[in-house]
């Protein structure tokens, strides 16, 4: 086969492959199915206009990432074809191939946010909140019980890695990139500031740039928006309320990787603080639980 014909064939194959990759997983999104939620759950599932807009922006960003990878793929193939025919400097070929390899690596480790086939047609809704845990109709603690609980929870705490669950499975299900997996694995401290009016907690890691700090009204109704803990776009919305023995924080978020989480902060008989998390990634119906144990910092 003559060299010009080879170049044309390689170019056509590259364009066809890139077009298939670009269109893979893209389909018209069905209109959101919004059903009137039960009155008791309405405050916990209401989505703000800002959250919906952030989700739309993120979808476009992910498709743009796929487009960049496809264009690099096409350019690489075309340049190789020209190199075979006319002797383009090998440095050009090596540079473009290296760029493509770097983009592919970033995609694999999760830094390049390319879209995945997943149901994104419905919002969190009542079903998402109902599946996260206990009913909101729990027996309400007295003011004295809440004050005592807040006093016992407040303080600085050090994580006991031997008694705590490993985060490998949770990190895989959350599709975290390599750096974020290490940061989550190396979480070592928690600070809690609890009063009958509000609940604050912060997590820190050996990797200093990873920090979580959230503050919720202690009424179980007022939703507050914070940056997502997996550092993806869109934020999450959450509430907090006390029970007789614990403080429960419920959060939910939209795509990418739409889901809910219920965190239970509780003081055990031996004086340790446990944080038990129940997570549900709705799009791929993945549910799991992990438990971390903390000792009060001297």
C-alpha cells in the first residue's frame, strides 16, 4: 500500500475511533422526575438553583475533557502518518504521544473528569433521603440530654487506625484519584464543637492540604451547603440533629456520582468517639458502611 494511502487510512481510523469515544455514554438526559416529598422530609431534600446549575456545569466540563483526549488522539495518528510519509521530526511525534499518554493516565487516576455511563436523570428526591438511615421521627432528647451529649462530643480527637475500618473499599467506590485516596487514608485528627444550637466538626490528614470543616444548625431541618468531601464540583447539602446518644449528620449531593451519606457521631462507654458512615451511591446502587474510632487528645 502506498504511503499516501496509508496516511489516509490511519487518519480515517483515528477520526472514526475518536468519534465513537466522544459519543460513548452520551445520551439525551430524561427530564428530572420531581415528586412532592413528604412534609417531614422536604427540608432535607430541597435542591437549590445553585446546586442544579453546578451539576450542569460539571457535565459540560467532563465532556470537554473527553473532547480534548479525542483531539489529541487524532493529532497523534495524523502526525505519525505524516512522519511515515515525509519524515517529520521525531521530537514532534514523541511530544504528542507523550501528551496523549499523560492525558490517558490522568483519566485513569480520576484527575481528568470524563463522563461515565450513569443514570443522571433524577434528583436526590425523597427516596434518596429515606434510604440513608433512620426515620426523622425519632424520640426527641431532652434539653439536658442534648447539653450533656454536646459537652461529651466537643474537643479534639485522634484517630485510632487499628480500631478503625480501612478506607480502601470506600475510596474505590467513590472513584477517588490516587492523591485523594492517600489523603483520606491518612486522616488522623478530628475536632468537634457541639452546642444545643449547632454542630461543627473538622477532619485533618497527614497530607496537609486535605481538610474538611462543616457547621450545621442542630435542628434537623435547615440545610447547609459545603464543598464536597471528595473535592468534586457541585457541593453537598446537609442537616444535623441530636438523638439521645448521638448527633446524626445527613448529606446528599448530585452528579457526578450522585449519592447520600449518614454520619453518626457517638460517645462509647469507654470514652471513645465513633463516627459511623452509611454511604449510598445511587447511580450504581453501591452501599457500604465504615466506622472510625477516635480517642480524646490529651
